[in-house]
C-alpha cells in the first residue's frame, strides 16, 4: 500500500510539474497576442495596423504597373467579432480604412484631393493559414472614391470590388494585399477603367501588442 501511495504521489507531482510548465497565458485561438500561441485576442478588441515602414498603398491602372495613385499614409481598424480555437476562422468587422498623403502620375491629373473608403463596416475573415478575405455588406460593394484635380477642375472617380483578399504573415505581423482589382463604376473619362490595390500593413496590433495567426 505504501509503495502504491508513493507511486500515486509521484504521478501527481509529475502532472503538476508538467502543468506548471505550460504558461498560464497560452492559447489555442486563431488570433493571439505577443506570440504564436500567446494570449487569445478577446472578442470586442480593436486591432489596428499602419502601412509597413517605407511602403505605400497603391491603386495602379493595371496589375504590376507604376501608373496611378500612391498614398504614403494608410491605416485600417477592425473589431474582433469571433476568435475560435485553431485551426479555424476568426472574424472581424472593419470599421475604418484611411488613405492620405496621396499623389498621382496619371496623365492629366495634377493632384489628389482625397481617397475615401465607402460602405463601411466590412466583414473580414482570417483563417489559420493566414488568408484574409474582406467582404462588403449584403447588396453593397467595397468602394473607393477618389477626388482628383485636373486642368478641367476636380473630378470624382468611384471604384468598386466584390471582395478583397490578403495574406497575413507572423514573421512581421503583417497583412499584404497584392493587385486587388477595382472596376470604375462612375466618373470622368480621365478616370482609369480599373484600379489595382496593393498595400502591406504592419505591424497588426491589439492595444499595441503584436497579433499572430495560429
């Protein structure tokens, strides 16, 4: 009996030691802060991200071109609406997306007064493999409105997309959009027929703490 009691005690001590070795903050949620497998991002938390240092958000007239609009300031803000166990799909509501300090090299365009993202909030999903998909409200579209200065005065160009896709990376806590196509829905003949959006946002943070995808 004494031998069994000692064995049981040893087993209990071992189990407690193993449990103590696992950080109390460790999580198996899709979105965590501080590290992969760190603390779970709480539903209702706000995540933000500016442009990655030294980069610009661009809306070019064709894929892989250098003609169009370039913005050196941009940021998105989203509220986490769901953060299940990984592997899985977390959900967010994109409540703000700003672009500023924009210039253009489109022939006939003298400057950019503003680029505004319309029809917010958008819904976003992010899967454990890092795929981010942004979709508009039902019956709507992701929309960007640009006001451009020309020799003929200020013109308004409206572009729409059914959805956007990006890729998240834990190496630098980034989200990258590459050549996401918008189509002109209205505007002057000086407005290009299409716009291809590219931007890298980093770091994505929750209250200043880097966010990871698991």
